[in-house]
C-alpha cells in the first residue's frame, strides 16, 4: 500500500503510468539530508492528537508530526554515521517587516512563542550541521542553500519535514529544477491534511522525486566515509 492508495484512483494512477511518469531516478554518491521546519510549532511540545495540539500551537500537526519525527531520527542517525551533510531549513521568528503575504494568509504564524521555533529535541541540530533560515516555503528561495550544496559536493537531496503540501513540496520542486536527484521518505514528511499529504506525495513521486519509506531510503544510502571535515 502506498500513502495515496484509496485517494488517487486506480484509473488515475494508470493514466500516469501510460504517460510514462514515475520513473525512478535513484540516488547519487553524495546525499544530503534536509530536515524542514521540524519545530515545536509544527508538532507541539508533547505528543497530542491534532485538536489538542493546536491549543498549544495553532500551526501544529499534532501526533502525525511526531510519527514522522520517529522515522526521521534513525535516518538522521544514519546520515551522521556515514558522514553525509545534514541541513535544517527552518522558519525563524517573524519580524513585522518580514510578515509579507504569509502573515496575511496565515496570521497565526506571527503569534508563535520563541519555544515554538525550537527544533524538536529528537532531531535537533548537532555541531557541524547547517542551519538555513528561510522566509518562504521553498528552502531555496532567498537562501544560500544551493551554495552550501555545491560546496559540499551534494548530488542528491533526501527531503523530510513539514508540511508535505507546502515547504516540502516547494523545496522538492526547486531541487528538481536545479537538477538534484530528490528522494522523499514518505513516512518522514507530515501535514495536517491526510488527503493533501497523500495527493502531494503522489504528485512528487510521479514528477519530481523518488518516494519510498524511510527504511528503504536507509537501505539505498551509499556507504559513506565517516564524519566529513565539512560537517
């Protein structure tokens, strides 16, 4: 079963197959892990169902987010063990002049406490990891991400985090446009809408990325050479 089965009809899936979409691209020799917006504001400080979690942070995805954290943590451990780069694109606290259209569209993003912007402890950055503050959905827009990736010799991005339909998708599409190979571990991304999560995973799998469970991603990772100097 894939996350989109039962949501995307068999006929629609066959239509993509008939058109030649969905061909696997595979992983290169130098992957980097992106952990996007896995902050308390998107999961809550405790594991709670969605309707309880949003009482703490209106932008929380609740237990769904914590389930993804549980899958990201071992993947992160493998990247560090093998010496591959780890980068954290994240929304930094918003100032009035940064508000822009996002604050108009999602006013609650301007009222989050400092605690909400902290990274969930289970996947928090370690020394040598790279932090990428961003103001827009894509981790590439208005940031130095491409420069870091070129310097690190990265050819593949493994994209995790929040939300599947927003910052994850925006980053995946831009990564594809920059000609990086892209892999999305389907159980390491999350959204507040199950339907939106499933539909966007399907669309990314057909057009922009290889989508598979985290265990399969780990199995496909190159051996690595241990902790690299750049990290």
